[in-house]
C-alpha cells in the first residue's frame, strides 16, 4: 500500500511594484502546489513554513515537510517584505549560480541572488519534490540546471 503525503502549498508573495514582464513565476499560476498573493495581503496560515532567503541555515532534509514561503521582488522591494514575515524561519540555499541576466545600474545583487523560479526549483530539487514543469517557461532553464548540477541530488 502506497502512502501519499500531502505537502503544504508553496506560497509566493509578489511586491506590487514589481514589473510583471520580468516575473519568472507568473507562468506557473494555476499549479496546485503554488499559491500566489500580493504584498501586504496574506491569506495563508504560515505555521510550519520556512522562508527562502539569505542568512539562515541551509535548507535540509529537516525541512522536507515544511511549506515554503517565497518573496518575489527586487532586492530593494524584498526588504520590507522580509520584515513583515520575520516570524517565518529563514532557510538559505547552497551557493548556487543564477543564469538570469542582471542589469541593474542602481544596485548590485547580493552573491547568491537567484531569480524567483530558480530559487523555487532549487528548493524543490533539494527537498526531493516534483520539479516537473517548473522551468518550462524559463528562458535560462538549461543554463541554470547545468551551472548548478553539482548541487542536485542524483
């Protein structure tokens, strides 16, 4: 008898000033494993969730049953979103390399900064979750997977 385990939905929070044309996760709307909301509204109970971010312990097998909270915005816009969700424990990703071309003339991105879809894909891959279709609409998918192949479990 096969036991099916239901994982919590991954919650993606968009900053309202984020440019929709540059959003890497909007094509994933409608997936049953993802829920989307606009900051600052939050209609999801985040008990048992971890927030993908920087400065926390690396995501591990201890987090397999946790829901994922993902904040989507430029680094400038993400800062207030992080403060608003400070109660959700932070988990970092290993030192992955983004394939997304960065062109900011105002700020430099922190080392390890990823496109939102890259972060979700990496988290799913590291936690053994189904990644089917996640990168289907991401132009730099093959390059991202190849750049980081040493991190993917076999």
